[in-house]
């Protein structure tokens, strides 16, 4: 059950900080953070207090958490249905943000001559690219790796200077997976 994600989403929708909710419920900010990250489970009494502080119905929250979608599929024909914006790239996410607790994933569509920069706010993440169509180049500060259809690379994110570039003549389609 992804109860922590539901609590975080509700807290952010209300514009509340971890600190303010922790103070209202009598738990530490650290404990509340662990609950939101699905590291710790609150007692029933604590969950009721957290929901009261958030103005949320505990029953509705538990129902949403237990009934969330557990399987996401992106079909190949959906790649052609995406309108690429002026940036020349788009991502087709497999799951909504509330469901991405440990890893993030997407199908990347990249027009020729376009690039995708590194994800923002990454400190010590790992990533994986698998080229499904066309070719791309992974550029990092000290290294460049050319990848063609069928090639896969696993690497540590480098926030400064990392990007993925389509240097080829056709649309590149890449499966991307990264830790959060």
C-alpha cells in the first residue's frame, strides 16, 4: 500500500509543510517524513491524527492507497501519438508522480539534433538507457558514449554537463529508468 505517497500528496495539496503537520500531530518531522516515504508505518491513532491535521478522511485515504493502479503499460503505437513541443523532445511516463517512490521511468522521444538535459535536483542517482529506435549519444563531463538501437547503458547521474543528444537523422526512442 502506498499510504505515504497519499499523505504527501494531500499535505502538498493543502500547502502544508512537514514541520507544521508534525507539530499538529505530536510526531517528529523525521518520523512524518519516514511515513511519507513508506519507510515507517504509523499506528492507527497516529494516522487518524495526521489525517485530521491534513483535513483528510482516513477511510478515503486508505481506500485510495489500497486501490491504486499496480501496472502501467505504454504501447509502441503511443509513441507516434505524441506531439513533440518546440524543445524537440517528450517523455511518456509510465506512472504518475505519486506512484514513483523509488524509481522513475519513461519512454523518451527525441528529434534529430535535439538534446535532453540531466534531471533536476539529482544528487546521487543512477540511470539506465536502452535505445529502442534510432540512436543517441550520452554526454557526461569526462565521457561520451554513442548508442544505437538495442544498446543499453547503466550510469551514475552527473548533474553538471550531462545530456542525451540525438545526432542521427531519425526520431530516437529510448527507454529511460532512473532512481529517485
